C-alpha cells in the first residue's frame, strides 16, 4: 500500500472512498459544513436519520455529490471525552472491516477531526489511523484460504488529507503507523496458525526467517543444549510431546549493550504451541483455542523485528521459549520436583500451570545474556479474564519506576492495562513440602500468586503482562475479526524505542 499525503480540503481528495471521522456531537460548521454542501446535503440527511455521531465505530455510507470520491464513509468515534489513541486506531480498523466485499482500491482520510481530538497532533493522528487501517486489513481466514471473501480489499493507496504546515509530520507519522501495524499483523498471523502447522521447531524456523529478513542475531537452543544449560523447568513442560522444545533467542546489537536509557531490555514471550494441560488435562470445551497459547512468543518475535525497523541501532533482546504441553508417556507428573535454571527447586503441583515454568527459565537466561530490565508477555491465566475481561490486560511490575516506563509506553501505544498488586501475604500459599516453591496452589488469589511465582525468577526490574483475557477475540468486533489481535505488540515496541535516544 502506497501512502500519499495531500494538503488541502477533504472535498478535493480524489479516491474510491473518502473517510469522514465524526467525534462527539455532529456540528455542521467549517469544513464539515462545506463538505456537506458539496454532497448535496447527504451528511445532514444521515445525521437527521440518526446515522452520524452515534455508537462508537458505527459507519454510514453517503453519496459523494460533487466530491471526487465514489463514496463517503462517515465513522463515529463516540463521545469526545472518551476519544484517544486506542479509539483512533480502532476507527481505522473499523473502516477496513466495513469494506469487506467492496470494490475499493484507494482510500482518502480527512485527518483534521482526528488530530483535533488528539490535542492537535496531526502526526499521531496519521500514525494511529494508518496503523488501524493496516491492522484492519488482516483476516485470519486468509492464512489458509487466500481467495477468501472475508478479507477486506488490499488497498493500492492511502491518501491522508491534512494542512500544509503538518504535511511532513503526517508523512512520518503515517510511515511509523504502517510499520507498527505490519508488526502487529506478523504476530497475529503466527498466533492464529494451527497447532499442527506451528510446532516449536516451526516457530523457531519462522523466527529464523524473520531474523534474517531484519538483520537480527538468532540462537535456537534445542533440548540437548537446554539440558546442558540446566533449563529443567522449560524441558519439564515439553517432555510429554513428540515435538521437542526450542528456546528461541533474538538480539539486536551485541550481548549486554545498553540503550540510551542505560537498559538492555529483554522481552520474554510464552510460546506454548499447544496446551492440553499435560497430565492435569484441560476440559475438552474450547481446547482448540489452546493453539493461541503461543501468542506471547509470537508477539515478542514480531516486536523485536518492528523495533529494529524503527530504531535500527538500538540494543534489544527477545527470548521465546517454545514447547507443546502434552500428556505423553514421558510427561511431567503432578508432584515432580524440578530444579530451575536459577537453582530453585519447583514442586510442580499442576502441569496446566506450565507457562510460568517456561517463563521462569527464560527470564533467568535473559538476565544471563545481559538483560537489565525484563517484560514478559503470556496467556498465563484464565483468572485475569474473569477478573477484568477481554478489553484490559492485567499487569504485575516491580519496582514502581519501571512500571511507570511501561505504563507510559502503553499510553503511547493506545493500549489499556490494569496493574495488579504483588501481595506478598500470599507467598506462604506457595510453600512446598519438598521443594522451594509450588507452581500452583488454591484458587483463592490465584492471579496474584502467578505473579508472585514469576517474581521469584527475576533480579532486575520486571513487568509481567498477562494476556490470558485479551490475546484474542472469540467473536467478530467492529474493528477486528475473531482470533489473535496483536495486543501488547505496540506497547513493547514503544517501550523499546524509547531507549533509542
């Protein structure tokens, strides 16, 4: 898709479709009033019919009148006081989802209303809208059916209409948004692929191809090397599967090099390519969704590639432990005591609490490779979704200044998080009769205990993003199809590139 910035008025943009954002109550004044006049009153007629300024992400098509576009598409942002970067991204995505089965090759977007809603920042308006349009073009059905009619049209050109003084900033913002959107779609494509398609070895192969394309250093640790290194928690999860585990390590620049903020940031992603629960087997209901348990790994692999595109010389590390959790003859059994890479003896009470085991060894290894700050991403618990639903990601972090940096990155990314307290009063519940710690205990405060377990395996500033409720949608949304949605990708990239200087 080519991106072209034009300066002038929205009614001057020639395209198959002109997008007219509506934020808050419709007020026919200034350019919107003139645009309506040139359509022959079409926009006013839609407003009178209740089609404009209504429910967030609602769309309405209008005849163009004298405007050089085949159609106008008005899209509502809902109430102005709730407008922000997240809504702007989703507006762009909603536009693309509205175009399924439509013959559209060029789309023009009038940026002024979005920029005004974002405090006058035209560059951020261009970035968020472009990112949304790119993400909105993703359709998981196209992974296995390239000729599917469920996919939005592939655009030849995006035209961004802005004022002359903002043209340069808009061009830069749009390019950044395109790169961010493409990275999110990379993560989504990997996460959505089926378990018989993406095994740990295949995920490692995909990571190797991405590393080669983007000039990243890569190391893939097989089960033999992992045993030699002492990654016993990681190996314990993968023992029950015929598809052997792989520890995937990606890096930009040299080992331990620091960024402009004095960090060697390590991104850790849970890569359970399929999770049956192991011996502690899951119920059959919705088990097919457990191909999504690799989403954290897919996200960090995509994030380091995206960060490299935006800040080529910035040091960054990503570690993605990839396994299958299966109840085979060699599978780990409840009650097995396993020594972690950092020397902790873990009493594996529940083999379905496997994500924290592979993350523990991955976090330790990342520190050994020089990481000074860690963020892990994982579909770790069902409890987080039950607590705060599918629209907010749960987070643990320590110390507070590190969380402040993560939260600031989330604000720039337009993603929502809720920080959950690490209440150490519950640590006694993780005591083991035979080892140092159990990997699971009673259901009470199980979400907090998952964070407390992981905290035992870090010695540097750390944040844990639990996407157990947010990694994928179970139904179509106005701005996204069902399936993996790329959540946390933008936050990780924003956090990383903040250190580019």
